[in-house]
C-alpha cells in the first residue's frame, strides 16, 4: 500500500482539496488519515495530484510509431508518454497497406497480453484509416485509401485481439453507414474524420451511431454559411464528442475558444495526435514512409502539410488554461474523464475516486511540468 499524504488532489465530485490518498493497484481510501503501514510517496511543494491523462489519438513518440508493429516500439511509446502524465492511450494506426496494418494489430495484441506494467497502459487501437476521403487525406498516403468494409474491419479487429476501440472514417464513402452501424452494435466508437461530408451525411452518421469527430477542424469540410460541413456539424451537434489538438498550431486560439463555447463540458477531448518525433530534438523524421521535418514544435511533410504533432498532453492542458482561458479543472477533465467516458472506461479510469485505477499525473501547479506518473499504483515516471 502506498499513499500521497496531505497532498492537493483533484477528487471526483469535490474539486481540489488537501487530503490523503491510499492505493495499491486501485484507489483504496481518500481521507485525512492514511491506512496504517502505507508507504508515503513524498511530493515536492506546489504540486497537484491529477487523474492520469488518457490520449485516445496518438501515433508515436520517442522515435517509435504504432505502425512499426513491434513490442519494442510500443514499449518506447508507452514509456515516453508516461513522462507527460499520460497513463493510458490508444495505439493509433494510419492509412497503410493491409499487411502493415495487420502487423500493427498483432503487435498490440501481443503487447497487451504480455504487458509488464512499464509506462502507460495500451488500452487498445484507434484505427485511423484506411477508410477515409482522398480530398482530406492530410498526411495519410493516398495509395492505401480504401472503401469502408465490415469484413476488412473484422480481420483487423480479430488480429488485434478484438481491442479496436475507435475507428476514424469518412461517412460519405460507399459502405460507410454499414460500418458505422456495425461499430455501434459492437460498442466501438465510430468517429467522423478525414471526411468531405456535408451536414446531411453527418446527420445520417449520427443516426447510425457515430459519436466522435477526429481532430476537429483538421482534415474535414470547413464551416460555410450554406453548408456547415463536418466542422459546423461538430459545433452544432451535442451528440458528437470533439477531439482537439491544442498545440495552437493545428487549431488557432480563437477557433479553440469557439469550440469550447459551443460544446457541452463533457464533449471535448484533448488529444496529441503525436508522431514518432515527440520527445526528440528538431530534425528529420518519418510518417508512413513519408519524410517529416520537425522544427519549432511543428511536424510537416515536405509540401508543408501538417503531419501530426509533437505535443505533450501536459502542455495541451497548459495551453487550454493559459492561452485559451479555460478553467484549470475543466482543462484537466478534457484530458481525463472526457476520453474515459468516450471510450466507456469511466467506471475504472479518468478520475480520482475510491475503487478506480490508481492512475495519477502529479504536476507542478505553476509550470505544468510532470514530476511523477503513477499507473496502476506503480511509479512509471519520476522527474
């Protein structure tokens, strides 16, 4: 048994309070008094104990990518993101050959079966592509885009150990609605992304169970006064949870404020959409066989197309507070309980409550630097 003694903690339903949290793999007690014999983890002054961050859309970090399809690379990603307070994530794929996607699926299955508890937990897979629109492919390779197909998806899911939790697709593509309906029946999040859809098609997708928008504003139809597109639909429809890359590069601060103003508090989720260069120095990197140049916090293909980010989740939270003007605890919710609800794991993760996983991100209240990350009661990062 371990404990944070007399710490400032974000307790579910109570906000920030001075209290003691005792835990093993699960949170056992939250009160003024520690459980007898609990080992105290001493924290520096001016720190705040938060729920561990959950990143439902991240491709890679530390020089590795989920599409590399190896246990070693998944382990590197898991350890690297733990340094930013992330305790759980979806290994996110991209539009690639069927062989490469299958390899990535098999690696995630094996990694989850042999997980040794190091770094952040791999919750499963976010399948981003290949069921996307060519017009809004972003940094996804054109030659591997394919039409949505339930049978193909089932092959991928079986190879993953049935752990695909979220699928990004273009709802206007042939066969898309059948796949959206199938995903909904299987309790998998159907997400509108890399799409040229208008409002009518988004509305149809919602009727079939679509409930998420992939990196809102990016790689989708923009808002126009005669056709509100995916962006306008995301702003209008409360059923849609909106992912947001809050690096202020992918989306401007006023656009973020517009999204915050229009979405219910529980329908905005911070993501990093990070690629393998996160955590490394500026220079040349790679995404899906394409050269990526990373400079001044921006990752772009040679033609200037944004190619994911190098954003850290603690910095996304900081940007929401310091640049966008969001309340601190609300910004934390965007990175914790909101993705947990979206992925239907809020009964075990996303907030600090007795009985939930002992997943914590301890940050400096002023600098937002992560000083300690705990996953399932185990310290997986310490500054």
